[in-house]
């Protein structure tokens, strides 16, 4: 995957989506809580994928919160969906969730790393932080991605380091 591909990705919160009306978006991924209404903007005419899972840290957490956890099926759908987008240099993709801080940055990272291949993890994670500086990516989504992509912890390492530094600054 080229740098152009990762530069054609944006991440935001659901209430920021309308800020992208003039961005010539071609693809959009919405991550919603199960039972939420569709968040497809009426102005968007491109390819749209809507995934439904909660912002949880484990299947047990999902059960306690009465929601669905993310799954490898969700990741596969997103990776397959972005394959078409990333094959076209003029494509522009937006991934959004409720707050644009946890699920969408994590999914964006998994997608970028999947297209970048093994060894691209640190660079792809830094790209996500450039896109969304206030991100606190969902570790469960990344853990699933690490397993699905057979990265043996390489996908988790840059995020864990980032979160450790972030939380060290807060204490």
C-alpha cells in the first residue's frame, strides 16, 4: 500500500461526518452500536459499509454491556471493502463511530496494516495518530486484527506503547 492510500483515509465522530461533504468521499465505513439507526448521510452517494458492534474490551464486557463484541467477520468485511477503495488512487475513505476515538481508529489501523503487510505496523499506527491525534484505539479490535492477520503481537506493540506513554503522562 502506498502513502497515497493512507493519506486518503480519514477518521471522525458521527457528529463530524457532515464536515466531509466537500471532501469527494468515495467510500465510508460506519461503526454503530447494535440497535442504532443507520448513520448513512443522505448526501453520500458512494460505497457504504455499516458495522454494528459495541466499544468493549472483551466478549464478557460486551455481555455485561448487553451489546455485541467486534468480531473477525467485521474486520474481514472492512478489509475487503477497503481493498476496492485502496486500489483506486482517487478514492477517499472515511471511517467513523460515535466519538471517533476508539473503534474507528482501531479499525482504521487494522485496515491500513492489513494492506501494508507485515512490518508496516508502527508506520501505520503513527498514521492513525496523525489522522486522529486524540485517538485511544480499542485494544480488543486491534487484538482481533493481530490474530486475524497472523501478526503475532506486532499489531498490538505500537498501540500498547502509545497507550502506556499516554497513561504515564496522565498520572
